[in-house]
C-alpha cells in the first residue's frame, strides 16, 4: 500500500546466517565486442593471393625441370655419339698398326734372306769413268727434294733417312712427308753430288735396288723408286 501512495518500499528481510545476500542485476550496459583491426582483412587477402599463385609457380618449376632434363638427355646422346666415333677411330688405328707390323715382319724376312747388293756389270765403273761428267746437285740452304716411290713401309723410310745421313757429302736429311708408300725427303748437301752418287750410296746402305725416274739438278729435284728383286 505504501508503494501505491509513494511510500518507501518495504525493507528486505535479512538473509539467514551463512548465506550470501542476493545481488540485484546491474543496469550497467555490456561493452560491445572490439572490431577487428583494419589490416587484418588485407593480410587475409594477401594470404589468399599467395595460395592462388602457388599452382602457377609449381607449373613454372615443372616446366623448368622438364627443360633441364631434356638438355641432359641431349648431352647424353651427344656423349654416346662421341664414344662410338672414338671407338671406330681406335679400331682403325689398330688395323693400321697390324698392317704396319705385318709389313715390318715381311721386310725383316726379305732383308734376312736377301743377298747384298753387287754390281751386275764389272766393267760399269770403267765405262762411267770415260763418260762425260754428270750434272750435279749443288749445296744450298733449301736442299735437294728427293721423292722416293714404293718405299717398303715406315721402317724402310727410316732406313732410307739413316742411309742418306750416313753419306759423306750429305749434311742433313729429313722426312717431309709420307703417304701411300711414297716419301718426300729434304737433303742438305755438304758438297756437290750427282744423282748416281746419291743412288749408289743409298743402295749400298739399304741393300735394295733404286731406279732413277727423274733427275733435275737445276730444280734441285730428284725422283727415285725402289725396285723389287
């Protein structure tokens, strides 16, 4: 009745001993939840962009690896071709070595069973003494070019070079070329010599007959050929 007429509200009875008093609900408004920071959305968009770019980067990495593997395969193919070429060249060299060894063995048998060179005509020296003086090759820095055909192998060429260097009128003899059993030598003379003197000295050393095919002292050129017995 006192509430209706503006009187004071009745007092609440005291709580029993041992109990906490009942608190009235507070009329203070609850704080609103804090808004997310402004850059959080940007970070999230950046993260999504990174995830979206990963397939493209993986594709580029895969393509780069494919190119590297392709180049590696090409390099292996090239190495295989080079290995086969070197193998073929080695086989060719082995074949040439076998042929050269066979020629050397045949030459050794021929020299072991052959007779030393003898003049076939005893009166030859007397006739040559009465003959007019032969044209002679002159000493010069360029030397005399001697072309020798039908050379019996590489060892035969070495015997020819050694024989020419052993002649008294020869200063030095060197091999310029050797192909298809034909050799070219450069002979520097110590004193004048004729083609006959060169041939006779060569025959006496190697024990084989040598034929004069061309003698041109004015051109410092001499062409000889080994003749089979």
